[in-house]
């Protein structure tokens, strides 16, 4: 799965904005620092300008999604899918629908984490 996220996905980018791209796949090492150079370079060349890629192993991504990690939930909420595997995409949609009720958006930059109907954290 490849997703564009952040300002370029939302449409509020400026001339100085970079392209934030999430790449999730089975071929990605669990340690993202060990991503092969050719894979890294192919992602960096996807867009004109500076690209800030985030590489994530499928298992790591799904674990973070199921835990309700706000970074992942925000990407799924506001990001734009550029490539997806249908089977994996179905798993993501199911996990997202279960994790999504754990947080509430309050404007563009604020998230309130909710657990069992009670506010737990306010993330500015």
C-alpha cells in the first residue's frame, strides 16, 4: 500500500511542502533503516520535489493500526491511496473501522483520544 499524506494529501500545501508518503509492504524490513536503496530511491522519485518516505512492514503497520496509534489513524483519515493490494486493503479497512472510534478529530491539528466513552488524552 502506498499513501500520500499530510499537506499534499489535504490540499493545504505550500511551495515549501514536501511529499509525505507511507509505504507498507511485506518486502519492507521490520527495521525501516534497512530498506534497500533501490526501493528507497524509487519512492523518492515518485513526486517532484522533496519526498519524506515512511516505510513500514505490514505486520508492524497492522499492529499499530489495531492499537489505535494516532499517526496511523490520521494517515488513513486524511491520506490518499496511490497503490493498494485488494486483500490487504480489506484487512486495513476492517481494522480501521474497529480502531477509528478510539479518537475524535477536533480541527486540523488536534486529536482527542477516547476510550470507552471517556476522554483519555488530548493531543494538540
